[in-house]
């Protein structure tokens, strides 16, 4: 997925539409076809001047390579997604400083959510690769980001569910180290979140 062949792609293509199609293909198990569309989506993002779409494109590419068990490239693309987010956050910080604005906007929260998702995915891959120390750092970052999101919207079902997944991942990591009591505490916290979500659904 390089940018040096940008001119051969149709600049009128919508990267978000290509991304939608690629995601459907990935969900159907057509991983190579999904990658082909994601290449087009990346180039379209540059050609159509929609760089914000790269956050999602690179994250989905990471998912596809993970499914293909190409973990090195999977990690690389999750990191690329995070790098794009950091560029936008730095740009937003400069704008906010110039305008003397200090509050988070909707776009900032979207980037925070994608950062949390990517950090958790990176943590899972690193744990799978036996790099438990680095994995723990990533899980902790994801945890902090979801706490930030929930401080804004405490009842958000998606964020609560994602937080439970992070806690389960941390519990699995602790179990692998023989820290059974600590792992039980974290798994119980995750189970409590899911129990409360199910209770809300039934009410």
C-alpha cells in the first residue's frame, strides 16, 4: 500500500464507500479481495483529500493481516492508524490554541475511540506474540482512553462493551503470569459490566 502509484486510481472514488465494500468482503472471509479494495481506498483518500478516512482504512488493513496471521504487517498498520490520529490531534491542538478553545469536540471523541480500539488490538497481538510487557502497556492505554470516553458518555453501550473486552484481555494476561487472584478481579469487573448491559437490555 504505497502512494507512488496514486495517479492510476480514480480520484472520484469515495474512500468511505470502498472501505464499506472492503469491510463486507473481510466479514465474508474474502481477505485478498478486501485488501485490493483497501489499496484503492487508501489512494482514493489521498486523491479525494479525505485523509481522515485513513484512520479507519489502516485499522481495517491491520484486521485483515491479522486474519491472514501476518502479525508483523498487522501491527504496522494499527500503528499507522494511530500515527494518522496523532497528526489530526496535533493539528486540532494548534487550532484550539490559536482560537483559545479547550474543549473536546465530536471529532476528537471519534479519534479517541479509534485510538482505544487500535491500542487494544495491538495489545492482543503483542500478547499473542509473547510480548506481555508491551501488551500490558497497550491494554492500559486502551483502558484510559475508554475511561475518557465514558466520562463524556457514561451510558454508551459500545464503549462499555469494549471496556469489558479490554478488562478480559488484561485478565488473560495476568492469568498467563500466574497472577490468578488479580486476573479473577479483572474478569469479574468485565462480567459485571456485561451483566449490567444485559439487565438494561431486558428492562
